[in-house]
C-alpha cells in the first residue's frame, strides 16, 4: 500500500491528501528549478553529436536535390 493510500485509510480525507501531494510536488519543482548546476559533459556531447548528425543529413538531402534538379532537361 502506498503512503498516500495509507494516509487516506488512516482517516485523512482524499482532498487533504491530494492537496498535500500537490504542495509537495510544487515544492519539489521549485527546488529543482532553483538548482543551477549547468549541463553535464555527457549532455553537451550528446547535443553536439546530434547537431553534427543534423548538419550531415541536411548536406546529403541538399546534394540529392541539387543532383536531381541538374538532371532535369
């Protein structure tokens, strides 16, 4: 049985349990937003890799379009 279900079963109204859960989630979100630790090296590397992949794909598509356009009589 979860803690929320235990509280409800122990006499706390569902509305009070929902309100307490909502406030706890808001507090946790506010604390998470306040932390400014920056990006990790892993995140930066993944982002750079995806950007490089996107540039490569755009280059390939542009070359194929140009080749087909040049093939039009």
